[in-house]
């Protein structure tokens, strides 16, 4: 399966907010030209926004705006150091969710994640976790089995299941045209 890779481009913004605020911000993020996708999710975060970011300044501007919104309790910004996606677009999976993963190895293994057909993308994120992964499947049981398999192999995982999803499908034409790394 062909993979495209990118580095030091894009970021994930995670937000804890009151429900009504989270839903408003989810809709606001869809209007940002930089937004690749936005999700209201379960777990420790209420909202996950993926943006095209060329620098930390791009990330900071969005995070600062989010933090100024009434009802926002916390934000966490994750500039992607290295990322990879397979040939299938995220929205082509019948079901899927975000999973934060921490490798059992000293150095996270993006190549190991790329070997798994159900991993639509893996992006390195700074902080307590190594990667943010989109786990896709044909049915939910398949997704949960794949995440459970990671846990059995020593990976630490936490799922962020979308309650509401929005993908900016224009990225199918706009995706960074970088060659896969050997």
C-alpha cells in the first residue's frame, strides 16, 4: 500500500469545553481555510481540530483564539513532526476513530504503524503520546479489535471516538504532494 508522508506541516488542536461551546467551535473550525477536519469526540478532550500549519505561529494563533472563547476549559496543541497516510482517504472508511498511541519502544515506530492496513494515518505529536492515529474499519468491532491488538503488543492507547465528524474533502486535491520516504 502506497503511503504519502509529510513533516513539520499540520497540527492537532484539542479542546476541553462546555458542550454548547464545543459544538459552536466545531462549526467555527469548519470555516477556517486551514482546517483539514474537526470532530466532537469522547474521552478527555471534547473537540479535536486538525489544521494545515506551516509554523508554530500558525498553531499559536488558532490555540490563542480558542483559549479566549468563553466556556473553553483547556487546550492542547500538537504540531506534527512527521506524519504518514495510506492511499485510502479517511472519510472512505465506514467507521473510524482517533487513537492516541505511545510506543512500547524507546523510539516510536511510525513504520510499524504503516504496516497495519487499518491505520489510515499516523502523525507524531509532542507530549505524553507518540502518535495520533486514525483507526479505520468496515465495522466498529474491527476497529476495537485492532486497537486491542496494539494494547496486547504493549502500545498504550486512548480512543477519541467522534460524536460528530467533519472532513474537509477538498484535501483530496490539496494534499501535500510529498514523495514517500524510503
